[in-house]
């Protein structure tokens, strides 16, 4: 499915490169229609599968569609907001697929899988927030303010990622009992500064 996403992105980029100018409304509509058609074709391929494999396939198809639409909007109206939305769509799509893959597991392994997926999701979204803060233009006197905003975004991102990783580590400890569990939780608290 990742190959399909890359293929769709290349096709859209190719269309834009051959136009030589900004994308027209008609080109935007045509690209949007192609994305929807690609989604329907990918979803139809999922119908040959069953069980959780089908669910994972459908999540991948839907995620690829959302990412392709976000990329299209970023190309149609370039801005730091649309670039951020591309990163956000990619993080959300990856998270949905990862969560769905966890359904093949049971018990603590499933819980750990979901916490790991959430930690990866938080890390990707926070990375996108930092990139957006770094991409914002700064005026003549605003350079110090921009640096402060970037530093604040990095600090917030670091804390959010640390918390998500701590929750995942703590979930792994639930498979243990007694002193081993207590030591595991204490180690996780120390490692992630909780």
C-alpha cells in the first residue's frame, strides 16, 4: 500500500510538473477525481481478503486517500498549514493502520501494541508541529520570537513524546508481577522522567 501512496504522489507531482504553472481548478478537480478512483480501486482489492487482513487493507486504502488529498491541497495552495496537514494526515494514517494490526494480538501484547502505535503517532504529530514552527517566516525583528516559538514547540514535543513512550513502557510492565513489575515501572519512570 505504501507503493500505491508513492505512485499516487508521483502521478500528481508529474501532472504538476508538466503544467509549468500553478494548478488550475480543472487540474485540481481531475487530480481529486483520480485520487477517489484510486481509493475505490484499492478498497475493491481489499474485498478479496477476509478478517483483520481486510480491515488493515481498508485502513491503508483510506489512509492513502487522505494523505493523497492532503498532498494535493498542499500542491494546489502551498502553505505551511497545508504542509502540516500532509504530515498530520500521514501520521494519522500510519496510526490507524498500526492500531488495526494490533487486533491480531490478544491480551497484554495487544495493549502494548496499541500503546506503541500511540507513541509513534504522538511522536510523528509533534515532529510535524516542530517543523511547522520552524517553517513559519520571521520578520526583521521577529527572528528571536520565531526562535522562542520553535524552542517552545520542541519542548512541548519532547514532553508529549516522553509521556507517550512512558505509557507504552508501563504497559509492557503489566505483563510482569511482583518485584519485577515494580522495578520495571520504576525504570520506566526514571527513563522517561515521569
